[in-house]
């Protein structure tokens, strides 16, 4: 019987990959379901991201309140009991809003596809050996 690529024991499942991205959302920033899906190479899977973010294992203590819809609306707000709870958590982090439940995306959007661990490991140019 052939192995299915996603069922390999060394590859994380979709939800685990989502949780990895959510864990990296910086304090005071938000990202979108679609941005997470695109960063995972699954551009048409924003709803699957939403399902994963709706039910993460509690022990992961993820900042799921930092995931909003494409226009910054707190579409996941009911997961927390009421959108006010999600809004208050974001306000505590200094996130500003353009409407009652819509984040100012121009100020607080974080693109997970631009967040590369490899980029963080690059030191200043002075650390590059002189080739002359």
C-alpha cells in the first residue's frame, strides 16, 4: 500500500502547522486566516485555518485572538464568548480599531509569509568575510 504524503509520521498535520504560525504572531499585531493559509502553501484553505484556530489544544496557550478576517473584522470573536473579549485582549496589546470590531490593518497587520526563521539568523554585514 503506498504512503500518503500527509500521513507520514515526520510531517506535522495541517492544524499543527497552523498552530506554529499562530504561535509566532507578534504581540500587538494580527494576521488573517487567508494569510496563514498562504504562508502554509494552502492558499484556498482559510476556512480550514479557521477550524484549527477555533479548537486548539488548551495546553498550547496560543494567541488565537490575533487572527482576524481579511478586512480585520473579529470574525472569531464568538469563540471567546463574545467579540468584546477578543477586542479587549487586542486592546490590551495596543491594537487599535477603525470600527467597533475591526482592527486597523494598516497599523497592525503581520504577514506570516515574510516571517522567516532563516532571516532572523542572518547577522550584520560586518560578520560576512571580506572576499577581496
